[in-house]
């Protein structure tokens, strides 16, 4: 045998008999068999409405280009995540932001009112909102409407009254942070007390996205359109008793404030089976890792059968956790602070908006979302639902209560991360934590 053949044979035998070297075990998860891993590129807001010396440009990383035409810089400073959106945004999502500052304001002697309904935000089909202000003593005149009315007091003190179809009476006082609810068709009134020099301001919610504050049934408007002799016959008095009734609606008008002692203002003692006000201001908030929250629904405020709420406080750096609401839309009102929301609408569609105090967000049922505090002060907002019961699904809790191997198969998470998932809803989480 030639020497080169012998050497080749010996080399093959040596290779076959050699002990294999120890393999290197990688801690990285196996490559996904279907799609690439999600990008680690950061998607933080690029500026805020408080940024100084910033000229907003629709540029994120290597994407986008400068504006060459005119710019509305104040609007762009308030909406960085729409102007230079996160790379995770995609598709076409209906606009879910409306600032009350863009609503037409109805100015009256004694106050004002501005509204949001489907005319301002077409996606908001289930809920409409009104922001109203009354000076001391001013009255939102006696009226009724075809939709239920839920209210949250933003500032000041008010006295509200209501009469049921059975002739039962309810009279109550509310202050900042308190609620009231009047069922559809129940006549009621609202008046600012004189306990504060500035009167009061409040938020009204109606369980119909087409509701219009300009189409309520008003006492003065009704009688202005009834012949006086018919009015006199109805009340069985002389027609001269109505010489000075208004010729048209009053809506909001000034008056002397109600007496401080509510008992002296009652025609008869309250006799409704349910209270139509609720002192949410006195409810202790539930503490959460990144803030706190209060939930008030028909379990605690039985009269409010069609509207419920969560008042949420998110500390700096925290966020309302990733979640969704199974069957009802969320109408969100921002009281203090700055926030951003990304809404996931299925079909690979998602969009991010930024929010300031006085802004409204409307999130349809089952749309996944979060609310992140992007400012340097606590974020306070109201989650409001057209439902008697508050319900949400926590992404964290869902994953924690699903078989671990199933979660791993979807997300390639390691055991340590799986173990950190919370089996209890966090509701509000703090800043991100790194594992040592």
C-alpha cells in the first residue's frame, strides 16, 4: 500500500475513534422557527409639550425626514408619538383622541359647557361627555334627557336634585371627587354652592355616543312652547301667574346659592330607595406597585346601572398595565399629568397618542392598551365604561395563569421571567426593573 493511502486510512480511523470535545451550551433561546425576534430599538417619546428649544421633526432613527413646509409646532410638541410614531405602530386605527380644548364652548351668564360626541370623535359610539362650569349660585336648569347621566366633580361643591317617576325625591350635596347618577328620563337639577369662591366644575358622561347637550328637555323651553292658557289650566291658577315666565330656555343662569343646611332645602325628606350620589372622594384608594386606583360600579353605587369608573393614579415612571376590557369601550379623561397610550386593534394595527389634562381617549372593546406616565408628576385619569360592572383582563395575569410551557412556546421566555409573572392583577406597575 502506498504510504499516502496508509496515512489517510489511519487519519480516518483516528477521527472516528476520537472522543468528541465538550459542547458549548448557549443560554440564548433557540431561534424561532417562524419569524424574526422583535427589535430592541427604543421607542421612547422623542419630546414632550414641556420640551424647551425643540423643533419637532418627523424623524425616528433612520426613518422620516425634516418638514420643509409650515408647522404647527405647539400641536406637534403635544403629539410626539403621532408626529414621530414608535416603529411598533402600524396599520390604520380610528382616531381615539379628542381634546376638550377643541370643542365648541357654549358661554352663558353664570358658566359654560362644552361637549364631545360622535361629531367630534366618530369612534366614540357608546359614550359622550360634557365638561361644565357653574359660578357660585348658578343653576343648570331643571331638565331631563333620554340617556342616563353620570357625573364626576372636578372642583367645588354642588347640590343636585332628582324626582323619580313614582314621585320619590332625592336631594344631595357633592364635592370634588364625588359622583352622581340620574337614570334616563328622570328630571333633575344642578346648582353650585357658595362654599368656594369660584363655584364648581364637573364632568358629565352619557351612555350614548350620539347624545347632544343642546338637545336636552328643558323646563323653560317646554313652557315657552305651550299656550299660556293651557299652562294655567294645568296648574288650576289664573293665567296672570305666568306673566313673567321666560320666553325661551335659560340653560345655565345665575341665582342665589342654595342654603347651607340641606334639610332646609328639602320639600319632603329624601325617600328614594337608592341614593343618586356617591362620595367617591371618601373612598380609600387601593395601593398598587406603581400608583393606586379606586373602582366604583353598581356593587358600591347601586343606582349607577349603566356607567362605572376607575379613578387611577400612576406615579412618575409607572403605567397602567397592558390590559383590555372584554365587552365595553373605555372613555378616558385625563385630570393631571402627561400620558401616552398605544392601542392594539388586531390585524397588525396599532397607534400611539399622547395626552394632556382635559384630553379624552376612547378605546373600543377588547382593544389591547396601556396608559404610561410620560411626565414628571403623578398622572391621574378616569376610566369610564358604559356598564354597571368594571371588568378588565390583565396581560400579566393571563400569562401567569396559563401553562408555562405554552407561554414559552409563544414568547421564548425563560423560567426566571415566567416565575416573575404575577398571578394577581397589578393594575398599575412601576418603572421597569432589571434582574440582577
